[in-house]
C-alpha cells in the first residue's frame, strides 16, 4: 500500500479515538448531577483534584524547561529532540488532565444514576473510564505519528517518548503519594481514633481522600499507561527501522496501533450493561464483571485477527505476529496470576486472613511472603515471552511483544479507570446521604472495580517489564553497544547500582506516604480539636487545608526521586561508560519488576484479606483478626498504589534517559 | 621460600587455631555450672540443641549422599571432587557441632560467673565465642590445605568449598527457621496472651527459644562464615593459579589465612575485661564493647602489616595488597553503616520509634523504607571495592578483596558468637531465678552482644557479596566463558530467574517461620489448657514437645529451598546454556544482596526501636507506640535472623553449583 495512504489511515485512527471521546463526553455530561449537596461535594473533589494537577504541572513545567534546554543544547538533531520532548510532555499532561476532568464530573453522575438504575451507573462510570482510555491512545498515536511524519529520524521519536515518561513519573508517583497520604491519614484519625465510617463528611480529610482517587488512580494510571503505550510503539519503530526497511519499520507499529484503536472502540461499545431487578450484591458484581470482560474478549479476539493481517501485509511473513502473540498471552496469563494471588476467593488471600488470627505481625509476614512468592509466574512468563519474541523477531520482536500487551489499551484502560470513578461515586453517595440502597449499588460498582484493577495492574507491570527490555534493546542500538558482558566489572557495578536505585526510589515513595499521612493526621486532629461542633455535624471541616497539605507533601517528596532517576544513569554513563549503563538498566529492571509485582500483589492480597474478614470470615468485623488485617491493608496501601506502580515508570524512564543520552556517553568516552 | 616450608607453616597455622580452641575449652569447663536448677536448665537447652543438630545432620546426610554420588559419577576428576565435597561437609558440620556444644556449656557458666563478677561472665562468653571462631578457621584452613596439598587440582578444591556451602545452607536457614519459630511462638502466647515475662519458666516454648539461639545464631552463624571463609580462600586459590603461577597462586591465599589465624589469636588474647565495681548499666555496656573492639582493632592492624609482607614476599609487588585493603575498608565501613542504621542512639531507629506513635502500620512502612534506604552505602561500597580490586588485581583481586574481609575471621566470629551465649545466660539467670542484680548483669552482657552483632552482620553480608562475585569470576574461568553479554536474551532470562529465585527463597524462609510459629502457638496454648497448675507454677511444662515441633517444622521448611538452589542453576545451564547461568548468578547476587541488607537492617532497627521505647522514649513500655513497635520487631525477626542471613548463603551456593557443574554444561551444549 502507498505509505501516504497508510499515514492518512494512521492519523484517522487517532482522530477516531478523539471523536469517540467527544461522543462519550457528550453522553456523560447529558446526565443529571443530582441534588445541590451532591453538586457541592463533586465540585469540592474536582476543585481539589484540579488544584493538585495545576500545582503539579507547575513543578513539572520547571523540570521540563530545564530538560528542554539540556536537550536543545546537547542532543542531536538539535533542537528537534527537545521539541519532540516538549510535545510528549504536553500531550501526556493533556491526556491526564482531560481524563481526570471528565472523571470528576462523571463520579457524581454515576451516583445520581445509581439512585434509579444500577446499569446506568455502570454505563456512566465505564464511559468515563473510556474517556481516559481513548484520550490516551488517541493523543498518543496522533502525537507520535505527527512527530514521526514530520521528522523521519528515530532520535526525535525517542524524544517524544521521553517527554511522556517524565510526566508519568510525576503524575504516578506524585499522585500515588497524594492519594495514599490522604487515604491513610483519613483512616487513622477517622476510622481508628474517632470510629466514624469511611467517607463520613465530618472527616476533614474525606475530600482529600476522594481527590486522591482521581489524581492517583485516574490521572496517574492514565499517564502511566500513556507512557507504556508510547514507549512500546516508539521502541518498535526505532528497532523496526533497523530490522526492516525505514518505511515499514516506522509505519507498521503505527498501523497496528491505529487498528488497535478501532478494535478497542468496538470492544468498548460492546459493554452494554443490562438492568437487573432484584439481584443481590454478589450477582450484580458478577454480572458487571462479565459485562466488562465481554469488551476485553471482543477487542482481544478482533485484535489478534487484525494484527495477523496487518503484520502479514507489511512483512510478508508471520514471525512478528507470533512475537506479538507471545506478549499478549504472557500479559493475559500474568493478569490471571495477579487475580489468583489477590482475589478474596482464592487460597493466598484466605491464608493471609487466617494468619491475621495470630496478630498483625504474622499477617504482615504472610503478606510479604505471598507477595514474594507471586513473582514466580510473572517472571517466568516475561522470561519465556522475551526468549520467544527474540527467537521470532530479534530485538524488534521484544518491542512488538510489548505492543501485544498494549495494543488494545483503549479498552483495558477504560476498565481500569472505571474503578476509581465507581469508588468516588460510592463516596459521594455516602457523603450526600443518598440512603442505604443507593450506597449499596455504588459499592457493588466499586467492588467490580477492585476486581478489574487486578487485570489492569497485571498488564501494567508486565508491559512495563517488556517495554523496558525493548528500551534496553533500543539503547544497545542507539549507543552502538555490541557487548555488555558480565565479565566487565563496570557492568557489574552498573547492575548493583541499578538495583539499589529501585530500592531507594521505593523507600522514598513509601516514606513520602508515611510523612504525608503523618501531616494529614496532625491536621485532622487539629481540626477536630479546634473546630467546635465538628464531631456533632454542626460545623463544616476545612477540606481545602487537607488537600493543600497532601499536595505540597506529595510534590516535595517527588523531587529527590525525580532527580535521582535522571542523574544516576548520567553519572554512571560519564564515569564508568555506556556498558555500565546497560548494567544499570538491567539491575533496575530486575529489582523494579520484582518489587513492583511483590508490592502490587501483597497490597492487593492484604486489601482483600481485610474485606474477606469483614464479610464474616475469621471472626468478622471488629475482632482482633480484623484489626490485624487493617494493619496489613494500611501497609499495603503505599505498596500497591504508590511505590509499586511508580516502579513501572522508573524502570522505563531510566531506559529512556539512557537512550536519549547514549550518543553523548560515547562522545565523552571518546574524548 | 621453599614451598614445602610454606606448606608446613600453613598446617601449623591450622593446628595452632585448634590448639587455641583446646586451651579455651579447658578454661571454660574449669568454671562452675552453679546450682542444680541451673544445671538442669542448661542441660535441657543442650539436649534440645543437640537433638536438633542430630536430626538436621541426618537430613543433611541423605542430601550429601545424593550429591556425593552425582559428583562421583559426573564431575572430573572422579571421584576426588566428590571426596573433597564430603570432607567439606564433614569439617563444616564438625565446626558447627563443636562450637555449639561448647556454647551450650558456656551459657550456664557465664550466668554463674555473673553472680560474682561481670568481667568474668564476659570472659567466659567471649571465650566460648572464640571456640566457634577458631574451630571455623582452624578446620577450614586445615581441611582446605590438606586437600590442596594432596590434589593440586583446582576442581577438587572447589568440591571442598561446595561441601561447606551445602551444610551452611541447612544450618543457617534451618536454624534460622527454628530459632524464629520458637521465639515468635513463645512471645505471641507468653508475652502477648498471658502477660508473663520473656524467659519465664512457665512458658512451654522457653527452652525451644533458648535452643534456637544456639542452633540459629551460634551453629548457623558459624557455618555461614565457615562457608564464606573457605569460599574466599578457595576462589583466591583457583583464580591465583590462573593469574600467577601454580605454586604461588595456591600457597599465597593459604599463607594469608595462616597469618590471619595468628593475628586473630593475638587479638582474642588482648580482650581482657576488667572488673568494674559500682558501674551502671550504660557504662558496663560501653566498657564491654570497647574491650572487644580492642581485639578487633589489634587484629586488624596486625593483619594489614602482616599481609603487606606476605603479599610482597609472594608477588614482589603490592597490587594485591591494595585489593585486600579495598575489601577490608569496604567491610569496615559497611559495618559502620549497619550500626548507624540499626543503633538505638541514631536517627533512623529513633524515627521508626517515633512513627510507631501513628500505629503498627506506619511503623512497618517506616521500617521497610529504612531498610531499603540502608542499601545505598553497602551497594556503593561493594561496587567501588569491586572496581578497585579489579583494577589492582583483575579477577583475582576481587577474590583477594573478599579475603580482606574474612582473614581475621577468628576474632570477628568470636565477637559474633559471644552475643547468643550472653543472651542464653540472661535466659538461664531468669529461669533459675538468680535475682535481679545477676539478671541485669547478664542483660548488660546481652546488650553488648546486640551491638557487636551489627558489626558481624555487616561483615557477613559484605563478604558474601564479594565472595559471590569472586565465585562468578571463578565460574567464568571454569566454564570458559569470555563473554556473557546483556545483549543475549538467554543472559537476560537468567538474570530475571536468578532474581526471582531469591524472592522465592525469602518467601519460603519467612513462611517457614510463620508456619512454625503458628504450630508452636497451638502447642503452647494446648499445654496451658491441658496441664493443670502450669500457670500457677505448680506443674512443669513439656519443653521437649516444643523443641520437637520447631525441629520438624524447620527441617520440612528447608527441603524445597534446598532443592531449588541446586536445581534451578542446573536446569538453566542445561537448557539456556552456561551464559544464562552467569546471568542467574548476577541476578541472584543483586537481589540477594539488596534483600539481605534491607532485611538485616530493617530487622535490627525495629528491634532497637522497640528497646528504645522500652527505655522510656515515645511513651515507654506498655503504651500504644510500644505495642506497635512489638509488631515491627516481630516482623523483623524472620527478616534479620532467618531470610536475611540465609540469602548470604544462597548467593554463594548458586555460584558453587554453577562452578562445579560448569564444565558439564559445556559438554552438554556441545553434544
């Protein structure tokens, strides 16, 4: 086919995603926001979330300008890499902003719809999740393809991906610290000290907690996967240009992504929840889950068929198709394993609940052991997928395998972002006192979100591991490294330092949460002490101050990790040389991947063990085992929602720093 | 010098160590065991410890026979490697058995001596620690040198080191699971449920707890460092033969070790505690600490001077001396960093204590973050030492750097093993009701042990990391690998699987503890329920059943980890090839090292944070912060005494499996 026609089709794919977003937004905004109280709460959440994002973007702007200047001065082709970097940051930020904006409007509409219809609530929350999903793929594909069509130079493409990464780090880690500081802080004083329920409007941190769901789980998750998506496509393009011819190498990944958007739209449209009268909680959850799974299966099957034809059309053979399938199957199986280790119905979580009977310490030990054990399947599957993808398609095969996991991201992300929106709607139903029945419906919606989250996390982690392997491969090409042997002590030193970097990064993220939570606890205690009539419901708490505290803490806590991730590869590259940086990437990938899986699964398992006990097991709510399980759940919070997911970005971002600065390392070494 | 004379001098060094052991044993046994009650308690501990060791050796014997047959059939030169392997296991087991036997006799004598004299108590406990220390270096050096003088074939030497490793794995990990199952189990029912003090004779698990100190901390620690010691010397010999000439390469490491024994004896003899009348607790601890530090400084300085001359005499230059110094300084600084992160007087531990005010969960998060943060200095120092050692002496330099940390092991280990003996004496003083003053003296002795333990752990971890790097280097030589490049997907798969192996291993070790503790809890509860008059002190508990349960649980829990450590490198070697195994070693080294440091330091910091609160900080004993800190301490127990130290052995043992079977991988691949 004529390359020009392919280019046009690719652009149409991107535009289609954004048009679908427009359609979804219209349908969401058409719904009612409900009572004045509901509007008020929703507005407070939106204002808090937007205020956070504004301040985060401000910090990010300073960071971006500095990096922009460095790139414009040092990195060839000047200043196009810098320009592409800027485009990457702007589109990524835009996707996060748009998606979150709609999410904060959809939450109240979901709650209002749930007053009458459970199915309609599901529909609105899912549509809002899809807004995020298709913003990400639409802006990602359009941005990358326009850059690629203007500058047919792989260094420039890498600049765009680098831009996406740096935004993701701030949004994911910063948002993660915000959301868990607020969550842990709100729980520690509200639930534990004052014995008031979750989402009680008397709790001054309750708005901050709901803001956190949006900035951490919607904007953070969106920018995380924007990053993975752009990374996987860009790495495929760079390696494709080397392995195939220039035109095919560039266009095939973009064409696959465009096709992925079409099948994702079909998948999303096939999610059609039906009203269930008189169904109980369990059945509603199962039904909602099945409804969304339909969308995933439809888009997956269509995608396999479509990519078969696309790859054959471009390459005349199926090698890369098998690489893509290897990635897809690995991602799917890893998601299943994640569900096994974290589901309340399965053995590991039940064992943690049981261990809570011996106290908090044993519950923590058991949860950590479960998290560590749960690394086996993901690691083996990634190792197998990598070896197979390499056999089928060389280094390009690895990048294509990563694409296999991410190609129908629009649909996957819709499911992922559905969760926090449903969670928010349950919060609004509680705060606006909509009554037990509505609250229960919203909680059923929320419960589905917790299950779909496992799927999303599995894919996010697995795709991050494969994407960073693809970036390692890209680094070898860009920095012209044929051999980075473990017999070289510089490489070994790099491996050690890379591994250490992820430990330090995790420590800083977790400490950010515990410091932030501590500050929130003090503020909430102060308000309960100083604002008269607060506990009795006669006076309103000062929600804004809690949001402010969480915001400034999160941004401050982000600074050092952000600098480290960029500085360490550079320092190593300029001192021990480019091979040592390859060691760093592998060290960071290994420990980052292991810790991310461990933390996500331990956190998820603790969370569900607590819910399992609350549902009546091991003594039920209020018993000692329940208290022990709350300790587990609280430890799990920064694990699964802050440090764990941030590591996904870390391991890809170090790869990008290496790739962008790789040519400079060589120049300096040669001097 | 004539090689024959050097050989004779080396053998004399080994014999000297054993003669010194004889002298120490005589001086210990000359002391009185005290009252009938004390004898009875001491006997119960000794019988329990010996029973554990007997059953462990039985399991080990089966394992050893299987490995012996495999080596005798497959590994050249047949059957000498197998014979050397057998010698390695027997000497290692013998060192553990002898040292522990004396330790279980010294504990009661320490307690008795403390009735009259604090200094004499210190002397006895330290002498008993020295028995372990010099058993290890004496048997290690004699065994290795006799093997080396009979068979001047490096493959045979490796067999001896492999034997030492497999015993170490069982003793360290099995002992670690035993000791923490008993400790956690005893505390959970005794302290928490029944509110009786630690070491109360009414607690049925109290003897098992004291047995645990001996099997885990004495025998386990001893076999761990026997393994490191033999590893470092053997690796230096193998790499020395390649880098230097055959005679120098073999004899110089042995000569260094022999000199190390002499300086260690001088160091140990210079530990001369003086009686302090009317000194308070703090001063006694500071004094005891200073007394033992004198010994370390004396032996270190003498060792630096002596090794200067030894290395110059053998090689005519000082390159390897600098490599040795790099290792020694790195080890020393890592020990300082360990102390900083775990000492109750320093910031990190105080911060953990402070965080306990916000509850158990925040205390756990803070402790984990501290542990992760504490990896920075050890990793950087090991990386720097490795690079420097390589610059000075190539691959041999790395092995020599590892020797630098271990050469005066006799002295270091004396300090290390002193701790659990003092701990035991405090337990005996409590159980035999020797009165408050004696108990306090014994506790002062115990407190010193906790401080010296930090030093020992720092050295154990750092030397394990360097020793496994030395074994990686040996593997490259033995398996004839010039390049194991990260551009090779097989290597990457190996790295991933190696990292996963350490996570699985840690999970199994921790789960072994939580399962074991659970079984002990049930047994103790059963006895309190069924034995009438137990709580009132009218009836005796059944101590033996608790020891039996801990023993069988520990041995059962050891099985899978033991098999995995041997099977995984073999499977990888036969499928993905020898380069992939190099990746496995690096992956295991990286994550094993990081996790070991993190676990040791988090565990130590939690322990001391609890003690800091008990000393009156943050609300003092009994407040909520104290309860939270107990959760931290209990989570830290399997971290610092089971999983953490076992990882040291894991990372060295996989290296040895690789080295022993390396030649076979190549044969199979070539077929």
